[in-house]
């Protein structure tokens, strides 16, 4: 079968969406953090959280591809999808062709596209309108799920149907591509060394990621840090704004 055929697009969209990353401290009322913290066991990889828009590039073994935002499919080879989105597709250039196709199944590359006018914090990365992109995750999807309906695909995804490529493997894959970069790794630690309180987590963020490492023409504040186990079985995000709001810091 043609893996990314037009008739499968609604289910492809559902099955390849990126799952919401929970906050390191659970969000409570009015956007304030509770004392409940995400638990990790063993090594933890820390990467910069980039303030942009979430984009996915879905690629099948034959090299065919589709680009999607967090919620919608945006464009594809041929004329199956014809939706452009905030200049994001143009910002990617020929990236969909450059990214390696999988040997089997479907590979989904997840990226943050940032700068330009993409978010209100775009000037932290560039004041000249420049845009950039960084890969932050890669998943594999068995295409048989595309033959089901959207509800089945949604349940499959929410129950962990997507198979995630370990961080070090993603680094090795991206490291072999010219002009393509991952979100920066800002450190590694053991779970016992992670902060647990609101104030010491904010202090830790300020030590680990005081400025963005993804600057295009500017090096403004980083949005925060993503914490993950090496195999991505556990993942969470810690954002400066959440801790400052909780602590009453403007």
C-alpha cells in the first residue's frame, strides 16, 4: 500500500501527534505549580526547551513525506495537503528531503521552529526576523495503525503506541546531517540530584540554562529545560515562567 496515501490522512494526523509533555511539578489552579514532582530513576538528560511552534515531519521508507503542526497536517509532496502555517513550512527549506527515510515503518521527526514572528518570545532568538529549527524527538510508527479509525489511533497513541528513539541515537542520527541540529543538551545528572522544591528548581534552572543556546542573532533567556530518561520512558518540562508565577516573581 501507499503508506501516506490521501485516504489515510485523518488517521495519520491522529497517530503522529506529539504527546503533551507534563510539567516537572504538576500544574494546579491558576497555572501555579503544586508540590507534586515528576519522579525519575537513574540518569536524566537535560535539554533546552525552545519557545517556538511544534512541527512534525512524517517520512516513510520510500522517501515520501508530510509536514504537520501540533494539531494539523500542513503540506506534503504532491497536492494531498495544501495548508501553509505562519511561514513555518518555508522556514524548513529542503529539510523534509534531507532527513533520512526509515528502512521500515514510518519515522516522525519532531522539531521546534522558532524566531521570525512565530511566538511572542521570538525576539529572544532574533530581532531581525530570522527563523531556525531544532529536532527534539524522533518516533517510529507501525503504518498498520493508519488503517484504523481516528478514535482507535488516538487511544493507541495515548497508550504509548509511538516508539521513541533513545536520545543518544537521535544525536547520532542528527549529527550526521549537514545544517541540521538538535535542541542543545545542557547537562546530565542522576535523579537523586534533581531539585524538588519550587525555589530550588528555579535556582537550578538559572544555573543550567540562563541563556538560550539556540540564538539566531540574539541570545536571550531560555524558556526552560526538558528532563528525560535516556530511553524517553519518562519526560517532563520545567519552564521559568511557571516557577516565577508560582513564587510571585515578576
